[in-house]
C-alpha cells in the first residue's frame, strides 16, 4: 500500500468521523 493512498484514506476517515460527531 502506498503511503499517499493511506494518507487519503485516513483523511477521509477523519472527515467522516468529525462530520458524524457534529451531526
């Protein structure tokens, strides 16, 4: 797995978690 791809996946996970928590 490329580091860049992992970074993108992690960023999406963080955004989704933050959005879900604010909702």
